[in-house]
C-alpha cells in the first residue's frame, strides 16, 4: 500500500484493529457502536471514522462530524436490524469517501442499492414471512439468526444446509448455531455434495443441532431442497418466519 493511501478497518473487530499499527496508509475506522472507545481514541488524534448515532451514519474527522445518511433510508439494513449490512454500508461509504466520491452520490447509491437475490430477501406470504439468505458459514448463520430474531417472529423455522467441502467441525458448528437459533429445523443437502456421500453433511448438521439442545422431534432431514422448502411452508403458522 502507498503511504498516501487509505486502509478501512472495522473497529468492532479486535483482530482487524490489530492491523492499524501495521498499515502504511491512513487508517479510516468504522463501527456500528455509537460510543466505541476505539473510535473515540481515533478521533481524539484527528483520525477519520464512521459510526452510527441517532439513527444516522455519521462521518467524523477529529472534532468535526456530519450526518451522511439515515439508516432507515438504506434498504439493505432492514431499518437497521441487519447489523452486518449496516457494517457493509459503512464500509462502502468509507471506500467512496476515500476515493473522493461526494456525499450525495454515496447517499443515493445506498438509498437505491437493489436487493441481491439470495441475500436477506424478506417475502410476505399470507400470515407468515419467508427469508431467503445464502448463509454458508458460521458467521453468516449467526448474522442471519440475529437479524431474524429482531423481526419478532412467532417460531423460527430454518431450512438449512452447508457446503460439503467444509471441515467436519465447521459443518457441525453450523448445525449447533442453527440449533440454538431456530425453533424447528429442516436439514437439506445441496445437489453438489462437494466430495461427500449422500446424507453425510446432513448428519453432521443434525449432530450439531442435537448438541445445541434441539430434540429429534424438532429436526427433520429432507435432502431435496424443493421438498424441504415445501415442508417448511406447510408447517408455517401465523407470525412464523
């Protein structure tokens, strides 16, 4: 990196923060916390940062601060509920600022960013809701479940899978996270088993869900994606998600 370049770092991640002293460029921090001590210290020495306050993304440099955009006006954040997408929005805004993009252009981009297929697609069906998201690792599952819980569902019914080329412990951990987060689980398998035998990935997910305290009655294995989703829709009751 050029000494006059920028490095954009997530102040909510201690591992990322550890890179601040190793970078030759100018660090720009962002945080979804309103009073992050790391952001406060960074601003105290004249640094640049983005954070949230009073429902807005704030851009600050030293003592100067200005509102960039209302979080409610960024569709991808689901009115601020999807914290990981709020982080993504802050990072995108920081990249734009470092490249010299004007505030109004950044604001319009975040306001009008189209929904990505398979990424937090929320659908209303009769008296319940469906969320479609391609979570495929432990962090993705955690972020998804945290978002779903903020939507105040009746029951959370999860149709889950995992890529077969992940380690056994990673797949089991995904099952454990899903078991902790969902009330009822339907385990499917991808058509591309990625080197696994049929049913192998499903059993690892089942093991993790059972370790999390889900009973066998709360878990159903339906390898076919179409049949698994169909079963979930049939099981859904009023206010379920």
